[in-house]
């Protein structure tokens, strides 16, 4: 039996209690501990923030950039503390930009991080948040990516899930009456869509969607994803020759070979906009797209399909998208902690997280409704019991960028199966050997 990511069941339990209707790491991570050290002692609980202070947030979720700026304005009105938000995502390399920001001498008070191996380079800055008032409300397993030696170094604000978002009206138009859950069923649905003159998939050229989300499908379907990735990094396993990756190539081909003509030049924003406009029946994305879809057609009827790689039923993939790290080397870490506490405990903050960000909260004290978080998030909740894990942050920075570059070449028809798998292997070893 596959060792699924532990927080999936916890998500379901919390959602029953507080959800809709109510208003550089290894296997040790499974026990809630990572390896690493920090010279930052656990600070006392934050006092009220001071006036005439500016704190900077460096974050990568482009889909909430506008709403986060509005939240920052609300916080300034209430406290006098200015929150300056700098957003880098989409086609940008957030990790490289964060490193450049710090190298330039700028130390943002708060920055996003995926945890696991991605946290290791920042342990000299990450502040122990174990004593913060919101910790007791966290879903226990959402703490795993940023727990090091029993201490919590990040705030996991939300959980997310992805699969194949689909347009229910286009499926009905093509005569598809049951949701495809296996690869043969997905191929049959694709044939029906094409016969009805409907483009099956809206794809994107974004490296992160290809190199992170799509490659993760094969990683997560390994018998033990964490062990497999550790062996990959150690040179004890390869991607080429792996049976799961062989099956995964079939899914990749189904998507790429049945997508829109301009897929090689389609960025994330265009992908979401074209899908929301009814130009294709499916797209590989997650519940974070709900807000942008609603801006174009809030009445669109949506569902979420699993991503299958064989004749067995597929899965969606659920995880913590990012953790908010307080930078101990910044000018105002105490004010940063106060802002995070306000964001997840105040009525204003909780309203923004659910109604405006459309987040599935990682905190049990924040209730949600289907109207708040949208159709795709509700589908994520419903399928969480059988979901598989997110694993990309188990790789050191640079590996997933290499995955993305290789996938872009394959998307453009520049390389074949064997070359793709070779390049995926090379992406791991090029970084590990440094």
C-alpha cells in the first residue's frame, strides 16, 4: 500500500469539523521532524505592533496579489503598520529572485517557502514560531514541512489540491455522462470531445506547472515517494527505467497531443483565461485558479478529475502550497509575527483568507463555506481521502527548474521519451553534485 502524505486524512477530519457547512528532508519528516539547526531562540509572544513601521512580504502567489495588497491596507488602517507586498510568481523564478533580494542586502520580514529541503538554505533566518497563538489551531500534519527538531519555523496558511479541472457543460455537450477516472476512460473522453469539435485540454508552457505539478504525478505514485526521492538524490535510483515514469509518459502524451495549437506559447494567465472562456474542456491546475476563473465567468460549472497513469483510478494531489517564514535578520521580526497572527485570527484576516483568497485554511479556527472557497476547492475536499502527496520541495532548489526546462522541450517536440527521462535524471544529479 502506498504511503500517502499523512495530512490528507487530517484535512478531511478538520473539514468535517470546521469546513463547508459550518459557516533538504528525508523520511523523518513523516514523524514531524526535519534535520537542521537555528541559532534563533523561540521569542516571546508578539506585543502590539508599533506605529510608523513598514514590514515587507516577499511572496509568490500571483493569484492573490491584488487581494493581499488590499489586506495589507486593512492592516495599516487598524494598526498603523505598513505592509509592503512584493509578488513574484507565474513565469518568474521565485527562488532565484528571493536569493537575489537577500544578496542585495534587503531582508524581507516575511517570505514564502515550501519547507522540507527548500527550507534548509534559510534556516539561519527562519524564526521559531512554536509559541505563537495560532499554532494550536493548525492541522497537525500541515506543520510537517517546516518542523525542524520539534520546532515550527513557518505558518502554513492553507492547503491546496490539483488535478484536471473540467467544464461540465462542455463534457455534457460531448455526451460524456461519467467522470473519467482511469487513463483509458480519459482517452475515451478525449475522443468524444474531439468528435464534438471541442479542444480537450488547455495546456501551458510554464516551467513550474510542467516541472512541478506534472512531474509530481509520477513521483507521488511511487510506492514510497520520500524514499524514492532520497534514492534519486543519492544516485541509487533513476527516473529512466522506472516503471511508474513509463506509465506517466502516456498521461503526458494524452494531454500534450490533445491540447490547443499554441500551447508552446501559452502562459499561465492565458491558460486560465482561455479555459474560463470555454476554449477547452480541461486544464491541469488547482483550486488556486478559482478566483481568476470567476472574474471571467462566475457561472461556469466546474469539476475536478484525477490524473490517472494506468487502468487504475487516478488521484488528485494535495499539499501545503507555501509556508510564511518570519525572517530573524530583518528589521522588524516582531511586527511580522504580529501581522501573521492578525491575518489568521482576526475577523478581517479570516474573511480575506476564505472569501477573497478562496483558500482552504490549514487552521481549524477558520470556517469555510462552498460559496466562499469555490467549486474546485470543494471538489478537493471531497477527494482528499484518496489524494496523493506533493513532493517537489524534497528536492534542492534548481532541480524542479531543470525538470521544467526538460518538459518544455518535450512540449515543443524537440526531444522524445528517452531524452526527456535522461534530462529529468540529469536535472537531479546536476544539482546534487554541486
